[in-house]
């Protein structure tokens, strides 16, 4: 956690990956009429800043933020209709991944929007490790994710993927 906090402080673009996904998240909102979105691992908070400016929605959902790597956003989040987790899971310490997936599962009322990088990051942590602490193939990640969510959409390349799912047992 301390190394992630330091990476956020030292890099202006660390935690900014959401920019490429805002329009897709807005389309999900328009389709499902989410009242609340949790940006899990929100980084610099770009989703909350950019979503209202993307027009097309009569009502933009309430966006809350959680990032244990940032002291001012590390409080326990509330359950939300949609949990967005972009460029986060590969940064988790491997032995803590199950706990994080369980945490996200408990917070996602209706749906998750997750992205995962499958290659090493261009950045390193202060201790010299690559910032992507978990670099595994797609099948490994999909096996872990589908234990928690029924996949409703997927798009991937050799570098990473987007996974959209609903909590197991939820028909929303």
C-alpha cells in the first residue's frame, strides 16, 4: 500500500487509465439506469470528473471513490449498482487478490466493469518490482473472475482485457 501511495504521488499519470473507458461506462449507465457507481481503485478520480461531461444521460449516477493507495480515499466504500475497477487488479499483491475480489463482489449490487493488464507495466515501484505485481494469462484471470461474476461481456487482446459481469446469483 505504501509503495502504491508513493507511485501515485510521484507520477502525474499514475491512476489515470479510466479516460479510455468513460464512454463505455456511460453507455452501461444509460442501458441499466445505475443510480450509483463505485470507482474502486479510483486513482486521481478521473471517472468522477469526466462522467458528467459525457452527455447523453438525463441523470448521471452518484460516483463514489475508493483507493486504499490514497489516504483521503481509503475509507470503506458503500455498495453501488456498478463497481468500476480499471487497471487495479494487476497491481494487487498476489496473496491479497482473493480478498480484493471478495471485497469487490460484496460492493457490486448489479454489475462490475473490470480491466486487467496482462503484460508488465512500464513503471516500477520504489522497491524495484514491476508495478504490475500479477502478470498472468487471460484464462487465469477469467477463472478467478468467473468464480465471482457471470461474464456478460468481454473484450481482450494479448495486452489486456475488459470484463463485464453480474454477481453470481444476480439476474440484473
